[in-house]
């Protein structure tokens, strides 16, 4: 705490010293110089897309992708606690129903079928995209609820760039980031080193007349090294290489009804991708190769448990795109995955080979677009049923768009679902089903000073062969079964407005989601009734982000509401949750920077996302960021 | 243990094999080991009982019963699933049986002379896995009492019987943990071998063991469904008072007794007497000539045997302490 105060005082003085001659941050990433691929596969016609560029990402006040999506887009994040496992539920889907891509490479563990979004630091990417809705025809397994895409992007205008930030906060939070880039108009290199540590020893409420309990064994230590290299071989050809090494050591805290935990989990990952692309007048060619190597080790010295698992995935992809006329684009590609995993939970080290052929076709007019995609995938010599989608959008009036999409989507069983001992079931089918969505989007105000828009989306989705681990009569162990059928439907509304008066910009982004995601088939064990809402899936979710920007100051307030959910042990009440961020940007002697204060859980709400897993009350983070760029 | 076993044998001998104690010692396990059904025999026979075991060869998982002499009563979690919290069997013996009621229940079949007869009772205690989970909580199950210590939690063993293929509605209940007391200092988790009197169940073909807990969710009971038993006493044909012939040349009254029994010797002569409990443990002894009033007020409720020796002739009779 003393250290925190010392940091705080130092940063406060620093901030004040800059206020006198501060300038608005003028850093703009010149993306247009990059050789663009403009793959129609990446742009979902008919569905909603939200994008955060590097400037947005710096100012959102989120530390990782889980926090970003929760605060900025209202995505429900199932978090086991501060610094603990966090997964997303998109449109009432499970954690495995969100596909996460890093420069086109799927990051989900093939063993668990999910990715811990809290392990993805916000500054690991220069662009984050959230596409809701079914994307399996384009991207394959897992893209049922939606797609999160992280991209690293070059800036060929920089000769030299430095970026550094430090932040400290409550519960022993420390974060350091250093970024160094250099290059020419033809070559760019960027190295990022990022680390964070936290004790996460927050106190939480037990009951009236009882002292708060302090969370224990919750330390997090994470280090990331990212290296991006970009060569522009010719004006229309580019090679990029991305390498990402990550270490994460986490203690697993006890539940609020557990006295002690000494468990800890170490995640190690090395990911790499090389990408060559050539953009012709009417063609785009792209070849990618990548790999992921991950180790996940779990230890519990008290229970004498040591569980080590690891996997390696090799990835290759070839895509090409032709524009026939000005209004027709055809995209075709092939992806190959090979995964091998090892774990004490498997009898033999299982492997999986997946080959997919996919194609997209787009036809567009001045005020409309139609796109359809097809995908056929071969998994260990077995065909997955043909997957397809069709989407379209029309500009009905100058300020009113309507768009919609129908898609078939699937998720392959994970390696644990198939091979875990006991209970793995090699004969599992992929979860699959159809989804439909329609969006009405209106630009309500579109003036130089004021912009306001509104959208309303309705969606409907059925997934059959939903995999549950179940204990069958007479069996001593749980086994994976294609048991459930889940019907998800809902409405999503979004409204945003921004208004500028001289040096003052006011903006508000708000959204409300109503999601019903219900089991259609009753299951005996686990005990699930037909018609019941999925666990940990709120029916109601609301968020509002207000921002006031005056000269160099930014004040941002985030409000979230999550409706009541049903947990596997008990029901969880609804809760409100708020964050406040104060930021001041500065520029002096060619150095741009910002200083910020985040107050998370501003109103000190006691809440649970998962029963027995306490969440922290009000806590603080303060930090400073410098960047220096030398243009070519 | 040896003494008890010997006395039980004597007891059995003069009762015409009246009772058999399944104490699991005969499996001759090496130290710190267990039998979990991996031999594929489908269970264990001991005395006049059969303890079924279902072993999944492909996965190495089991349900039903294991026979164990592991002594680890400090390591929490699944890796220590065979151990009793006492760290030993009943009365300092080595071996005991560990039950795992995956899916809700497990059972014990009565065999041979015990089939269709009464079961006197058995000793029960918590497994280390369940005990420490209830005391400390683990990543799946709650510590009993909850965050405040006031949750009225319990871990309940319910024993029913099958007789002529019919499950009894009557049951014997044993709280392996009980946190329902107003005064939290009275809350307890069983950590000793505790006798369970099964005579109220009456005659049986098999015993059914059900575990329930207040810590239950969609995936079933969170409290580990493990428990340990030892020294299960079956009766082999004579447990009901009316089946036992009365002492010849003596009268025993009242029966059932409360504070005393009166034994009257119809023909004069020195008589030695002993009183045994269900386990064959001598609880009282003495001698008299004509008539003797023996205090039974110190005895726990239950069934006892009085053994009379006169001129080298041994007779015995059951009596009930109310």
C-alpha cells in the first residue's frame, strides 16, 4: 500500500507538470500503407462487427481481452475471479462457442476447446475485432456464437518507435510494458515485452457481524514477448512473421467455502505464424503457416496432485481471391491442422488431423451485398456435414440498413471429450445447428459535430448434439455424450451518440441484450430440466459507456448490469458493476503519452459471477504511458 | 483386536455360530495398500457378506467397495480415496472396507447362514477424503457450515434393506456430519469408529447404503461419496429372543430388562455367569448360588447374551436391554 501511494503521488505530480502545455495525442497509425488483403472471408456480410484499433485499445482501461469485451461490448464474461479463468458467452453460447484467432491462427486449446481470455493482454494486438453470430462456414469449428480476432499490424511510416508503460494498483498489481520498433518503408520490426504481477489478495464480504475474508493463494505472474516482422517484398507483396511467447503462473485461490488452496497452474505457450500475401489488380493470394505449442501444468501439493498436459498444433493455409468484375468476388482456400496432445488423462497421446476446403462468393451492388460461404471439413478421415451460410445487407434508405444472415455452424468435440480417461468418447459427433439473425441499423444523426446511431438485432439458433459430461445409470464415472439440444434466441440493441463542442467531446455507447438460451431436452444427470436457461447465462445484460473528453482530459464511466443467472450449485443474483477512468494525454518534446487512473467496481458492489468465487470490491490502478515515434 | 476376535470365536462357538463378524482382516493386505476390484472378481467376500465392486478396466475407476489398510488421515482429495479418517480399522485393527456410492448408493449382500437373517450392526467412520472436504472445503465441495459457519449442513448415511426383493421403507440413519445445531460448537464430523445398530431393520437379504449431503448441485452431491466400515456382524440363524430356548434349570427375568435382570437357580450349586454384548465383548461377570440380581443400568440399549456355567455345562440366553 505504501508503495502504491508512492507511485500514486509520483504519477500525480507528473500528470500536473504536463497539464500546462499538453497537446491532444496526435498519434495516428497509417494503415493504408500496409499491403491489404481485404479478404471477404474476414468481413462478415449480414452480421455485426465491432472493431477496436490501437488508439481505442490504449484508452479503454482494460487489461485483457476479457475485460475489453465485457466493458466495451457488453459481452458476458464468465470469470472465476480477478486474474482467474475468464471465458465468453456470445449469444448464449458456451465458452467453446467463441472462436479466437490471432493473425488468423485459432488459439483455442484443442484439449479443452476454450481459451482463457484473461491471458490475452490488451496490448498483444493492434486491432481487435468482435463478430457475433455463426461463422463456421468461413472459419470452421467453434465459431458458433461468434469470433474474436486479434491482429498485429505494421506501421511503415516509422523509422523508430518506443513505447513504454507502467501501472500499479490495488492488491499488488504491477504492470510493465516495453515496445521497441524500427524499420524502413520496406521493413518493420516490433518487439513487445509485457509483464504483469498481482497478489489479488482482496478482501470480500462474508456476512454482517463477521470480518471480511482476505483472498489467498491468488497470485498471478505473466510475461509476454511478442515479435512482429514485416517485409514488403514488392509494392504488392508482403511477408509477416509473428512470434508470441507467453508464461503465466497462477495460483488457484480457494472458494469462499474452502479454507485453503495451495493449487497453482502454469501455462506456457509459444505461437508463431508466417504469412505471405500478394495483392494483384483482381487477385489476393495468401499463404500461411503457423504453430502453437502449449503446456498447461496443474499442481496441488496438498492433494499430491500433479497434472501435466501439452499440445502442439501445426497449421497451414492457402487462400486466393478473385474479383471477376467490379461486383463479384470469389474466395477459395484450404486449411490443414495437425494436433498432437499429451496428458496423464489420455491413454495414448491422441492426434487429430483436420483438412478444410472453403469458398466464399460475394455479389455486390451500389446499395447491397450478398455473400455466401461453403465449407467441407475432414477430421481424421471423417467428413463433417457440409457447412454453409448466406448473408446480405441492403441500404433501404440513406440512413437505414437492413442485414441478415443464415448459417450452419458446428463445434468439434475436444480431445478431452474424445480421449479423456475415464469418460472420453471417441464416437462423439460435432455439435451443430442452424442460426439466423437480422439487424436493422440506423444512422439517426450524421452531422459534423454529432453522430448517433441505433441498431436492433434479433437472432435465433439451435444447436444439436450439444456435448455434456454425464453419468449414466450404473457407471462410476462421467462421460462425454451428445446429449443436449439448446435453443438460443434474443434481441440485441445498441445506441451510440457523440457530440463535439469546441474542445469538448461527449459520447455515450449503450446496449441491452435479452438472451434466452434454453435446454430443449431434459437430462437426468446432470439434472437439467427441459426449458431451463443454460447455467451462467444471464437473460438480461445492459451496458452504458459514457465518455467526456475535454482538451487532453478524458473521463470515462462504464456501467454494466448482469441479470440473475442459474449456477450449478445455487442461483446468482443480478448485479450492477461500474468502472471509472480518468486519463490525461500529453505531448512534449516529441513524446506522446498519457497518465490514467482506473477505479474498478466504483460502487464497491458485492457480486458473484460464479457461486463460491468471490469478486473484488472497489480497486484502483494508476499508470503512465510514453511513446516516441520517429517518422521516416 | 486379536482378543476381540478370539472372544467372538468363543461366542460363536457356544452360540452354535450365532454371529459372524466381517472384519476384513483376512485379506492379508501388505501395509498401506488396497484392493479396488482390479482383479475383476466383482467384489469381496468376507464372513457371510459380499461387498460388490464394479471396476472399469479401461479407465481404472471403481464403484462399490474397496478393501483398504491405508493409514493416511491428513492428505485431502481424491488421491487419498481409500483411507479412513481414523487412520486404522476398528479397535486398532489394520483393515477396513471403503464404500463409494457413485450414483447414490452401494450395497452389501448377505450370504450363507446370514441370508434372510438380522444384521446386528457395524462400525462406520468417515473417509479421509470426505472428512477433510467437509472440514476444509475443496474446489468442488463446500466446507460444512458455509461461509458463516451457520449453514445447517449434514452428511447422512441411510441404510435400508432388501428382503424378498423388496426395499424397506424403514431405515437406519447415521449422521456422518451434522452442522444443524443452533450452537455451532456442537457441530461435528464423525472421526471415530461409531457403532450402527441395524437390529431395527429386522431380517434382510441385503443392505443398501445411501449417502446424502446438503451440498448438492446439478451434478449431484458435491461432498465426496465415500465412507468406511468395519466389523459388520451378521447373525446366522438366531438373533430373535423367541428363537432362543430358555435356560434349563434357571429363570431369567425381566426380559426385556431395564435396570436389572434376575437369574434364579432352580437347583442349588455354584454358577458362573458372564454377559456379552453383540460383539462378543464381556461386559459383566460373576458367580452366585441360588439367585442373583445383576444390575444392567450401565449397559447401552440393545441385545445381550448371558452365559451360565454350572458343573461344566454351558447354556446361554439372549436378553434385551431397553
